[in-house]
C-alpha cells in the first residue's frame, strides 16, 4: 500500500458536476472511485460513459440511495440488484467488463443482515475515514481542506460527493487537495 490514498465520490453521475470533476482529475492525472446511484446512471448514461472512458473505478451505491436501516431487507437487496442492472444496461460497449464488486452503503450504514448478504454476493464494502461533508451548505472549502490535511494518512479513503449540494464547494477544494496530496508524495489510487 505504501503511501496510497483514495479519492471517492458518492451520488453521481450528474451532468451539472461530474464532467467538471473529471476535468480536474484528468488535469492532475488522477483516477478515483465513483460510488454511483443507479437512478442517476439511468438518467445520465452519457456522463456514466465519461467516467468509465476516463478509467475511473465504479461502485454500487444502491439504485435509489436507500437508507439501509429504514429499508426492509428484501427491498434493499432488490435495490442493490436494480443498480447492477442499470450499470450493465448502460455500460459502454467496447470497454473491458468492469469489476463491480465495490459497494458503499448510502450514509455509511447498513444493517448486519444487509452487510452479510452483500459480502456473500462478493461485494467489498468500502467506507471512509475522512468525510468532507461537502454536501453541507455551511461547510466551506478551507475547512474541508484543513480537515483533510490534518487527518490524511497512508490508506486514507476521502469521501466527496458529485451532487448539486456539494457542487461549487467540492469543485473549489478538489484541486487544492490533489495538489497537497501530490506534494506530500501520496499515491492517489482507485479502490
């Protein structure tokens, strides 16, 4: 693992934010992991294609961004399967088959029964150790940057969001974070 760190983005893809993120990541030669909402994949397949074409990893974040602790087991697992169908249906032809074994429960919470079932399906559950809270309107980019700088360590998984809630704040802080990580000789990798 060395000095690897992982940039992750939840909730996309959406045309208002994701393409701008992809431009920033490309400018710095960085690949990330996108935990996508299946409904957004279906609504914006062209943006999904952009993420895949740029060589980023993708993972399941349920079809409708469900709260696991509030969703009956069967409904939750059906929603996970619905995400798989959306990803398969919209995956661009001509690209290698993706490894879709990454899963991040929305809000970072799932019941024990759901986690066991996901594990049995072959999913690697991926959480984070640095949550930027970029979706909070009061969370300013400088504060996010200081938090990342203070808490990052080898193996850190940094959680951003490609959503309308986080749009400008995340896009403003992302280049600063990448520049800092690269200056500190971290290797930004995908999960």
